């Protein structure tokens, strides 16, 4: 118990230190105020944003400003690298949650993605120089700022499209005269190049007929060259960082191009070299906070088992009845392969069988849910076949598999999981309140839930928990390497749980890095979604083994994983159905 208490204390300490470091970086040592805002948008919709306001920006000395918008199924915090660097240079930055994303009212795609509302609010601030406003958006965030520019054509001075384009769905076609002073930052390995600019590879963007039309050029666009006139508002420039579509957020080169474009098209910013960037320290700090959260939940769960209320749950490990030798390795390989082989087919099937509704309002979450339930069913079928064909005679039973549990212990186990994850949630809420951060690295993010998100969380919780119960039984009852040291047990669980996605992502991105296209070029969104499966399934494998070895049962790990993953997914996804 003492060791678990120390582990929980270590996790909490890491979160505290990480929060302090992240706060210092994103406030530029106290020179920038970061505020969490809600404001009324079109039709009474409540919009959410983070406002980065340099202390030098006042009503007497208004500063240039930038509306910065994230892409699809991301949130305002995803733009923090851009926001931190803009604010350090004296820009007032409004990082907007698109409609249906983050804490902005649903549904997604409504009201020009929220772009016109965001620009109108930014212009209403007395600390903003209304003659020097820039618009920056990544991916679908580019369409958001285009919608703002279309609704208020005289309300901004220049624009940066990061991994985005004009003329995409829901956006307006560009021309040599619209939008004003356009900087296009499009990476050489962008996964969405066919959608955005009609070319097979990101590095082919200079030859895109669509891009040439926007630039008013007949020949290949020369990257870095300025076309048109900044003073007339017709300037155009293409920049091509060497990264991927989501990689724009972790690219000093991509962020630097945006800085340089606004510095050359807006007036009043603090002169600071584009190469001078500090945002990555904040990214590392919030990664450490995420790791601290995982460590804290492990320690908290173990420590809680030492108090009288939960002590009866700490049972010895059951007598092993798992696979051995070649059967163990074959089972691990199957466990790793099936979720990957079914990933695209089950996601596609989900779009046909489960539509966004008041009960399950998130399309992407619905796809993941269907994938999880069907994989749980496959795992159950394989497990039962193994049990009845060979393992029942070797001692296989509900007790040996960690399934035997009474109603009272089952309820206590659910409470143990809720307390362990809930205590971690309180640390996240404290970090949000004190430091204005969530726990994240890149697009892998754990955010506090709003009331609307919490209602959706309750609706999705049972199906995801059912999946993790089956996963826990397979991991600990069927695929637990008997006699292996702790490191070996955890490593085997992580490899069988997440190893398939590691192979999948390597197979997808090796061709992209080498030649400029994914192995599955028609599935860029789902491939990017799969990136998050790798750390998530690694963490859930860790939780599964940890709590099984603490309780001798599969249930505690399943409940912890169900709570954690459902929270993670719902808080980070878009609402496609209007809910309140």
C-alpha cells in the first residue's frame, strides 16, 4: 500500500510541476494572459474559446489580432503552438472551438463552423486593432476562417491556411483577389492532398490547377515566392514544410511560416525571429502531465485497495489456466492482428448502421463503438472456442479467468474504478483551473468534460466497458504468460493489445515518408484516427494487467479502462447531432 501511495503522490507531483512549466511557457513568463471564454454566437449558440492577450494590448494601445481555429475532431488547445508564438509577438489570439467541438454548442458544421461568430467576437474586443486582424486555420479550421472571411469580407487583413484549401466542401472558391493576402502552408507529406488541392501528394501542390487558379498563375507555383501585392490585399505565397497533415502542429517550420506571413502582412507586432519558438516545452509539459495522470491512477487504485472499504477486493491471483508456448504466441498474434484487420471494414459498416442521434450524438465515436463491440464479439467467440476445445479440461473456469465475482464485490469494484479515475479527473480539473491546460501531446488529449459531454459519456460507457471486459479476460485469462517476470507480462499485454496498430501505422506511413502517399490513400482521416489507438491501447493494456494482479479479477481493469477511454473519446470528439 505504501508503495502505491508513493506512486500516486509521484503522479500528482509530476502533474503539478508540468502544469507550472506549461503555464510559464504559454503565458510567456507572465506577459500573456490566457482566459477561458464563452460568448453568444449565431442563433443563441454558445461558443467557446481561449483568449491569449499580451499585457501590452490595452484599450489605449490596441494590438494586432489573429483568429486561430483547429481542424476536424480537434479542439482549441490543438492550436496552442501557433497561439503561444503569435501571442509572444504581441498578437491577441482567439483560439476558437468550432461548433460541435470542444465546449462550443452543437452540431458540428453549423453557422460556418463558428468562424463568423469568432471573428465578430474578436473584433468586439477593445484591445484589438481592428485594422490588423489575421485569420489562421488548420484543415477544417481553414474552411472555418474562410467562412468568416466570406461573411465579413472587410473585417480582416490577411489569412493563413494550414493544411487546408479554398473550394473544399462548405468553403468558398478562391481567386487571385479573394481571400485577402493568403499564405498557404501545405506540407510535402499532407495526407489530405487529394481533398484539399486535387493532387496525389502534398509535394505536388505547386502543380495543382486549383492552387494555380487561386494564385492567378499559369505555371508551377514557386514555394516561398510572393505573388500579387500585399498593399492591394492580393498577395499569395505557398510554403511547404516537411511534415504531415497533423504534423503541422508539431512543426517549428510550419508554425514559423505562419509567423512570418502575419509579420509581413499585419502591422504592430513585436519583432521576433520566426525561428525563436518556445511552444514545444509546453507540449512536453502536458505530455508529462498525461503520463503523471496514468501513474496516479495506477497508484491511487492500489492505495485504495488498502482501505477497509476496498480491501476485500484484493484477492490472490487465480491458478493460471492460460495458453502456453506456441499457443500463447499464436493467441497474442491473433489478438494484435484482428483489431487492425477489421479497422477499416467495421468503421465503414458503422456509418451505415449507427447514425448520430440524441442518444449517441458523435459519428466518429459511433464508428469506434461499433468497431469495439464487433471486436469484442470476435474475441468472445475465439475465447469460447479455445475454452471448450482444449482449456476446460486443463482447469479453465470463470475463477481461473478472473471472471468469478459476486454482486457486492462487483459494485465495490465499480466504485474502486470510479474513485481511481475520478481522482485523476479532479487533478485535471485543478490543472485546467490553475494553469489553463489539459493533459495532451499533439492530438492525444484528455480534457475535462462539459455537462453535455458527460451525458454522452454515460450513453457510450456501457458498450466500451463491455469491450474492455472481454479484452481483460483475453489478456489476463487466456494470454497471461505464466511464470514471466512483471516486465514480461506487461510487455506481452501491450504488444498483443497495441502491437497490431504499431505495424499498421508503420505500413501506412513508410510509403508516405518515402513517396508521399499513404498505403491507404483513400482513408486519410481513419489512418490519423488510428494514430491515437496506439497510445490508448498501450495504456489500457497497462491498466488491465495492473488491476488484474491487484485484485485477481478482470473486472477492475475493465471498469477503469471503460471510464478512461469513454471519457477520452467523448471529450475529444465532435457532436453531429444537436444536444443540450
